[in-house]
C-alpha cells in the first residue's frame, strides 16, 4: 500500500523549532556509521570527505547537517555545501522507493541548492543502495 501524501501538523514544527539540532544530527550520523559498519551502506563515500550536507524537513522547519571525515559520518554545524529540502512524506517516499528523487526534483517537491554536483553524486550513491530487507518484508517496497 503506497504511503499517503501528507504534511506534518504545524504543532510539530512549533515543537521542532524549539529543539536543538545537535542530538538529531548526532543520531543520524551514528545511524549512518552503524549501517556502514554492518554492510548496509556499502560503497566509497570519500567523495563526501570534508564536505557538508544539510537535510531539511520543510514541514518540521528543522534539519540536520553532516559530513564524512576520516572514514566516519559526523554531525556538524555551520554552512553546508549542498542543501536538500523536502517534506517528511517525500523523504519517506524516496526511502521506500515509492517516488524517484528526480521526479520530485522536477515537481519542485525536492529542492537541491548549492553544489549540485555533490548533491547529485550523493543522490546517485543513495539510489544504488538496496532497500533494507525489513522494509521489503512488510510490503513497504
């Protein structure tokens, strides 16, 4: 069953705007490092070495920034070289392979700003990843 199109309620963005970004960014970077260590995030990520990426969830009015340094993903703050922005539903649809990032980009539902070459390289790396088994088992593919 496809994920419905939705926008998170404004109360969520009111709450998210009051929370510090660092814990979410650290959790995200840690998750990427664990996935990489157990082989779920294969490939060469050196193209991200020292480069800063920002992911923003528009309907939360919040986001996180990360980099890849010395073989590890790390949470960072400060300006990003490339910024992705979309609603939570659109990020989930990309992750579940229900929507293609290129389609969302051309529909202006996924925004890529800054170093677009870096952004496209990251998008292509993520597109090449196999959907996790637990998502396929529950019919979320």
